[in-house]
C-alpha cells in the first residue's frame, strides 16, 4: 500500500493533475459562491481574503511543519526530498486539494453562510495553485530581473539556507517572523543547479519536455 501511494505521489501525471485540480477547485468554489451569494461584492472580497490568508498558511506550513523538528517526520522527510531534488514530482494525490477544500468549507459553514465559506476556501485554493505554479516555474525559467527574479533568488537562497526565506509567493511573512535573509552575490553561487532551463525551448523546459 505504501509503495503504491509513493508511486502515485511521485509521478509526473499526478503532479500536473494536482495543479489542474487546484485551479478547478478554486474556480468551482468561487462560481458556487457567486451563484448562491446574496452579495456578490462581499463574496469577491472574501475570496481575496482567502488568497491573502493562504500566503500566511504557506509560510506556517513550510516554516513550522516542514522545517522544524517534531514527531511528524513524514512532513519533514517529504519536504527534504524537494530540497535534495528540486525537480522531483512529489505532490499530494491529485484529488486531495478538492477533498481538503470541501472539508474546510463544510467546517466553516457552521460559523458563516455557505457562500461565504466557499468564497474564502476558494480563495485559499487559488493561493495554493499560485504557490504551486510559481514554485514550478521558478525552477524552470531564467528570470533576468524584476519581481520574478527577486522571488526566484529569494527561494533559491532558501534551498541553500533552509531555516530562512520560507515564502514562495511573497516575502512578507519572513519579514514578520524574522526569517528574512538578505543575500549577497556569494549566497547565489551554485544556484544554477536549481534551475532547468533551455533558452531555445523555454516552453518545453517549463513542461519538463527536455
Ligand atoms: Zn524549491
Ligand atoms: Zn523548504
């Protein structure tokens, strides 16, 4: 059983299906929320709240579940695999984001109207998709400057210094919790290993077809 699960969670098809499920879940939850909502603008605002809240969750899980010592070793070991091999396809089974989002929305509906719960959780799922796709692209595209280059260096520094720079979509929470590391040119030595880029066939590089 463990072997089958490991085979699924490390397969390329599961990895790409997961990204698709994340996006579809966000779209479905937002659509349902807007359809049943009595106040569309409030629902859209809650959706944005969900996206923003996810950035905190992204930090919390990465910094405190993946990189702190605790008895739940499976999380630490699973994530260590990505640090060893940034191009591995480790991901939760593709249906998990839909399942977890449904459970979250179900629990939230006890304390707020269901359309509001769907909007918040839909926003969080979009945040999760954004995290997944940004992280994927960072390891496969050469960014020359600007925000993307900054976030790419920020994340690559995390690969070299795993106790620092945990954010992937934003650096805000590292600044809040004191794990923001100001890197130098010296720190960027060797980061080329963390990128798989083909200047002539950039799209093929993104989709791992090289
Ligand atoms: Zn990475
Ligand atoms: Zn990490």
